[in-house]
């Protein structure tokens, strides 16, 4: 049954999410993270379908590891996701002073130099604290665009985007991202692009990811070629030795530029996957293994899930 343009089920989902955001948002941060990890533990046990996806992805990426090692990695990822849930629910109450007590920069000067010169395309993914990453950056005075897929529930989508954009960030939806990216680069702005989700042709091209062909969005490479914008990796990662997050901005990437733009787009997209993979290998417990990253297969090849 529809109520306006929203179903009763969507309204119920929204109330559940809104209640969770309110609950975790008012608790002390450490208590919220503890409760978030509890929610994640329940999800690990209660949703075997997602757990199986994670197990299969880890088998693809780390065939040399034992099943017990891969299971331990997956459990660590769920714990990490529980912490991220708490951070998201707490974000609207973060101030600069509070956030800098558990987040620091590394390589901020690289971001600033790239943005000043030509505009910056930030290569990122569902690694580390990706929601907190752009939020913290805007809180520190550097709002940016974010290429985001609309959530299926419009009420939840609006709630999530309101929190994301509290300090000047703006959402660029995937269904109109080309125009939004071109406008942002012409204005020498910065835009973050999550590059680690499964795509389908023609938007995606097959390039290696953990040694297996993965259909990967080529839009970042094509926009960079067209505008001359700088591309650099950016990830907010939990550093256990410091007991805090570090927002890393890597060196600007050197892109292929020949007289064959299509070959360049494929080569540069492969480069982006290599960079993503290098970070994931360093922080495997912080990547979203629950996504069916290798779902789309080359013609004639059997599915992996």
C-alpha cells in the first residue's frame, strides 16, 4: 500500500533507521561504538546471505589464506562496520575540536595543491570510515562533492544526505554524475568517487582486481582525461597503533595520455583498481567484503556467487 509516493514498508524502515540514529547519536561515543558492534554481531549471525558473499569474496581475493583466517577477517570487518554505524549516527554532533581528538590528516597539502591547480578527483572506496571521511573534511572547512547512488528508500536517502551535507558537502547522484563532475572540475572543486562497486557495460570496463576481471566504472578516468583534473587517492583509515582515524591523501596519480582515449580509459581504470587493491591489502578488515564486487562477468564466463 502506498502513502503518497512512499510505501508503508518504507515508512517503517525509515522509523527504524531514524530511531537507531537518535539512539546511537545521544550516547557517549565509546558506548555508541560498543552498541554498534553489538548490532553488527547480530547481523553476522542473522543474515547468512551476506556472510556467504563476504566469505566468497575473501576466497577470491586471498586464496592463499586458510578458511579460519578468512573467517577471522570477516568477523573483524563486521566489528569495523559496527563502529562505522556508531560514527555515522554521532556525526551530526561532532565539532572540529571533538573530531580532531580522534581524526588526523596525512597528506592534506597534496589535496590542497591539486584542488588549487586543476580541481581534484578523489579516488576512494568503501574502505575505512568512508562516510566520516567526507564529513570530517567538510567540518574542517573543505566541503566537496560526493558521487552517490540513491538509496532505494527515499526517506532514508533524505535523512542520510542531510547528515552528509551538514557542513557544505553536496551530493552528485550517479544518474547525472557526468555533468556534475564536469561542472565541479571547471570550478576547481573536489569530488570523491567510490570506485569499488560492481558495474555493468557500457558504464563499466573489465580490468583486474585482486587478479580477477572486475567490471569497473570508467567514468572517473574519462572525466580526468577530458578536464585534466588531478586524481589522487583519499581514505580515512583506522590506525590501531594510534587508536584513531587518519585521513590519508596519497600522491597524485600519473595517468596514461596517448592518441587512443579508449585504451587510456581502460589503462587508467586498471591503475585505479591497483591503487584501491594496494590499500585494501594493507587494511583488509576495513573493506566492505559484503558487496558482490565480481557479480558481472565477461561474456560466456560463469558467475562466481
